[in-house]
C-alpha cells in the first residue's frame, strides 16, 4: 500500500484499558490492542499535523496471557489508593499502517511532500521512533522495529475466528473530522487466524459524543515544512 510501513511492537506488559472496568477504580485490559492505541504508537514513531495515520491490520504473535498486579495510583485530591490492574503479559504484535494527507488541514498544504514524509517515517521506525512507545499506558514501555507483516510464526495462525465483542475502536478529534467535538467510536472486531483487519474510522457506525473541542491551530509560523523550506 502507498506510504505504508510494517513494524513489530513488543513489550513485557500492556494495558489497553476496557473503559467499563474503570468505574470502580480498577483497570482491566482488552485482550487485543485497540485501533487508537496502535495509531498512537504510529504517531510516536513519526507525526506531523499534515498527516493522518491509518492503521490497517494487527497480527497477534504471542498467546494472550493476563497478569493482575496490586497498584497504588495517585488520587486527584492527593494521597494514594489501592487498586488491582490486570495487564496483558509478554505481548508482541505485527502492525501494518499507512498515512494520507489530512483533508481537514488545508492550512498545512505547504507541507504535503509525500516522498519525504514517507522516507522520514521509515527512518524514524528504524531508530525506534521519535517519542517513547507505550503499550496502552505509560507504565508499559514498548519497543518497535521494522518487520515484514505475515512473516514468522504466530500463536494464532490457523486458529480460526475469535469474536471479541464490543470494543472501543478509537476517538474522533476535531482536526480529523472537521467537527468541533470529541467522539468515541465502537465496533465488534474479529480475530481471524491471529489477524484483525481494521475498518476505517469513518466506517464506524456507532459513535458517541463526549464533549465539545476545538482543533489546535497550525500554520507556517509554528510548523516547519518537512523539507525545511516554505514555498
């Protein structure tokens, strides 16, 4: 696919939080990463407001294992409390993604240099990303490296279909939709022989409005073009 990258992301623990479990102060991970979590990883590798990152597929390489830990999170009003968080353990995923130019950022048209953005994205991937990689939450450090999607043996190869129920797909932000509000998207993914093929955000039919929000303004004065020159 045009402007695509394929990479492996791995770590000792991950926590892709099921929001239903946060009501009582506990956290329990989804069994697989969400579209939004993987999109955040791609944006940690390389991001500019000119681009819109699209996650195409994820392949689960290791068996899904969970581990609960006693945690002392900090309260908003000070002090600590006690909670149990349930993490995914020993995770490894192959991810395929690509970028398009953000159609809701006409003010960034001066930075639309496809070839250079793609080369910078690939170089950033080879060096492990421009920013720290987190697997859902900050305490779960992740690492990325290039790979060929589909290579190597995965635990769920030829396993059949696993229906994962209703999950959060991701979040709609104003600069990605053109609407001055934040929305959450829901969907019903299926793990097919270890692979989830994501639908595009605009294909999600179940969305819920969260709050009003305005997009951050970018222009020639606070963004440098990818080639360092303004036309």
